[in-house]
C-alpha cells in the first residue's frame, strides 16, 4: 500500500496527530509531487461534493434485493425427507428401498431449478454495456497460436 | 580408426548431455517462485485472453487481445485492443508505486496506489490450496515450456496451469478451471515482440483527451461514485486487470452491511461486508484458504465461486465466476480498517 495515499486522506480528514500533521506538512514543503497530489485530492472532493448525482432509488432497491438473494438454498424436499428417515439398522432394507423409490421419483419429476440470477437495474445494465462493448468480442474458444 | 572412435564418443556424449538437459525438470517450488516474481528481463508480448461461461451457459466464449509490455524491475503497461482500430479500449500502466487505469475512448480513468505484490502471502495462499506438479508443456509463442499444474488439495481437480518458457521462465500461457472442472479462462501469449520501449510508455499519466481522477475509491473509473464519509467502506486494493467498480457501495437498511460490485465486462465480482454472525453460504464449503487474517472458506454454487472470511470483527464474502486464487488475493487486499 502506498503510504502517501492513506496519509493524504488522513491529513484532509484531520485524523493525524499534531506531530503527524507537522511532519506531513514538512513533507509537503519538501516534495512538490506530494503537494500536487494533495491539491488534486482537494479539487476532486470539492468537485464531487458539488456535482455527484443522487443514488437512484431503483438502483438502491435492486442492490438490496440482490444482497438478500445471496443466501443459502435450503435442502430439497427429497433431502429433507431422507433426513427424517430412521438411521440404518434392523430396518436397513426398508430404508434402502425407500431411498431407491425416492430417487426414482426425483428422476421422474422435473428437476428443481436454481433461482434465476437477479436482473440488474437499467442504470447498471447501461454501465455494464458501456464497459463490455468495446473490450470483448465473441470467440470460438479454440486454443491456437497466431 | 582411433580418430573416428573418438569423434563418435564425443558426439554420443554431446547428444546424451542435450537429452539430459531436456528431460531435467525443475522443481515445482522453483517454477512457483518464477510465477510469483516479476521477470528479471524486459519483454513485450501480444496476449489473447479468453473467457468461458459456466456449464450450460448460453452464448459464445469471449475474447480480448492485450499488448503487454514489461520493463524490469516493475514497470508494466497493458493495452486492451478495442473492436476497431484506434486508441486502446483499456490502458493500465504501473510504475510499481501508482497504477493508472484508463478508458481512452470513453475519456475517463482513475489513478491510485499500486500495492507491491506480496509473494510470501501469495505463496502461502496457493500452497494452502494446491498440490504442485511439473510436466513438459509443449510450445507456446513458439517457445518450449514447462507446465506447472496446481491441483486442489480438497478434491484433486486441476484448478490452474502455467506454461513457462524453459529459457527465461516467462509465463506464456495460463488456464484457470472452476471447481466443477470446466474451463474458466485462458491467457496465451501468441507472439513475443522485441522489448523496444520509450520512457513515455511507462509514465503514469492520462492518455490525451482522457480525464483521469485521483480517486480515493479504488478502481472507480472516472470518479463516478462519491466516497461516503458517513459510512467508511473497506475497498479491496487489488483486482484482476480490467475490473472496475460497477455499483455504488450501498449500505443495507440498517447501515451495517455494504455491497460492492465490480466487473470487467464479462465477469461480475460481488463483495459483501456485514457484522459478524451466522454466515449463510450458497453451497457447502469445500476448502479453506490461508489468508493474512486467518483463513477463508470456499464454496461453489450456480457457476460462481464464493470465499467467506472474517476480519476486524466483520464477516465478508467475495463471490464471482473467478479463479478461487484470485478471490483469495482480493480478500487479502481488503484492509483492516477503511
């Protein structure tokens, strides 16, 4: 990590001790490049404070919904039913037969589909398209040298 | 007669020596050291990067061409060619201290610190995950190679392979695989070029016409997002080449959790930070990886790998269709404090 980066933000945010501030200001006087970066940071913060757009409410809601959707998928109904069966023992034969029947039923029934990935909001989709459109092209995936 | 016998003996000895050198394989640890270190010599290469979707995914593979220049000891320049002729679609330049990432056609970019790679930490992460092996690797960029395979200690499956040139140890090809065995990415040097550079090639400065912000938000292209002063966010300090912050870091309703989303155009990386507590996972953890903060747990579901870890009293996870080793490196780059 470049120590200058953290020191700049700490200095601007007033998080340096008195000694640290004095030492940093001495460096600013001695290092023109560091002083230039400080001016750039100050100008950036002032610019963003006056021009930053507000977060669209639909984007915020979309982000929250996507975060909540990233939770563990519970066990399937077959798994829950199998977990409730008695452990192998005197009834091992019956348990095996039951498991085989359930496995057959599971194959016969439609497979439980994973929930679809949440769709990004229009603002995010536009930004993603702008990033990807010029960076990637379709490819046949073959491994060959030019 | 004696002269002929002597010549024959000399020729046989030379042939045997050549054969011995050809079959003398380097140790896996030695090749790993080359992978984790900057090359000792400058080079330039045209690299083809291919991204493959998960099993069952619709659509074709995606590809991009990069012009990579490296000047010892740590100066790097990567240009990603656009669809049409003209300035590169993406430009990344590092002088070992600062990293400039710019999108010249869009006229934007960002400038920030470029933390030096921690080879010891990376070695610890990789060795906690993989068994290493070396084999002959065929040819890449018309160079004979050694192949270094990294197989998961958890399931024995191949996760990553490097092809390194036998003379010089340059990484000429790399393939990454998902935990389900499908190919994730391939990077191949299709041609090595003469390392003829100018001093300007590695200057960390904005391309002509591009507005580059010295952003306090890492990988925030164009200063599009406002750094929140009321909710300090711990941004990762390292991401794979080409990734940019896509969605504003938004705290959850209670103001205690935050989501970061990055993309490189084909892959999305999500990082969620929340207070410590029961951690829901998308799938059963299959492996642990060593991190500087302790260890993280890897799981895999729906074509995406996820890494869960705890740092500074908060739980975090990073999820995306990315190599697990890259997720681990991202996790280790998240600082202890904002």
